[in-house]
C-alpha cells in the first residue's frame, strides 16, 4: 500500500508499565467512539463481539476468532534473540540473530505465529530506535520501547516512553546526527518543564487484518492505493 491509517497517541504522567497496560487494552474505542478519550485493544474486541452487526462480520470472515487472553505475553528483545536462535529462525542470509540485530519482519512473524499469542516485544536496543526514546535504567543501551505483535499479521503497534530529561534528549540528537535547532519547540518542552510520558502508533489496517484474518491489509482499507492503482 502507498498509504495507510495510523492512529497516534501520547499519554502523560505514566511509567513504562502503564504504557504496556494501556496498549494491552488499547485499540478500538477511539476508532469506534469519537467521544471516548482512551482506546483499548481488548475492550474493542469485547465491544465488537457483543455488537450483533460487528460480531456477525467477524464470525463470517474469521469464524475461529477468539478474544485474546490477558495479560499479553511480554518478551524482552534479548529473550526474543534467544528464542530465534533456539528455534532455528535465522536471518535472510542464513546467519543466526545476535544482540543488536533489527529483527526482520519475516523472522518476527514466524516467531509470533509459532507462539500463537499476542506478544509485547519490549526493550529494543537504543541503536535501533529513534533518538527520543527513553533508556532503560537497568541497561542504558536498551530502551523502554515496545512492539505489539499479533499472530498472522505481525506488528500492529509500536511505542515507547519518551525522553523527559533535557541532557539525555540533547545526547540523542547528537548520537543520531540530528541538528537540534529546528526542533527547538520539542527541546523547550524539556527545558521549561515536562513529565514522564510515552506514546505509540497503531496501524489500523493491520489491526483489522488480525481481527478479520485477512491475507493482505489492502482488504482492510476503504480506498487501497498501491502501485498500479491510484484512484479513487
């Protein structure tokens, strides 16, 4: 697809666990009810299954669908690398995964499908993530980051805690070779006062593909545009 629907959200006065708990429940009420401020994954599933029209659509397109069990599995990135090695899921060139690798989508999806459960993959290396993601206190080379992986689809959500400390943020600009001057408005939020906060982005079509068991996200877009199809 040449374009997709991305749901972006930021939460304040939270810690990393709060972000994970929110994501576990997240993904629907904002899409279905614009007067509700916080969406929730498991709640939207419960809502859809309780609604006669929505439940009939799900039953027709994905008759084997069952609501995911809570809590979701929470897997550290380092444990994911270990899992990939132990189960012979190698990189495209045939070599084993090592700490620091950006796990390719194919390997990530194969692991998720083998486990067969929603997975919150957490604590990615800092070198793989954006400059504004907060470091893990116990291991500064890793981040308070998360990808939510669903069987059959792969990643549906990516998020993290954001850096609240000014010096840490400036170091992030420098590390990634990004000039900080154009982002003065972003930096000033730390300079003049902020709070611990985090956020995420949800691929709406990917979530629908998981819910309805669609082979491609193109089937989950009202007007899918891609190479060879630019209208309407």
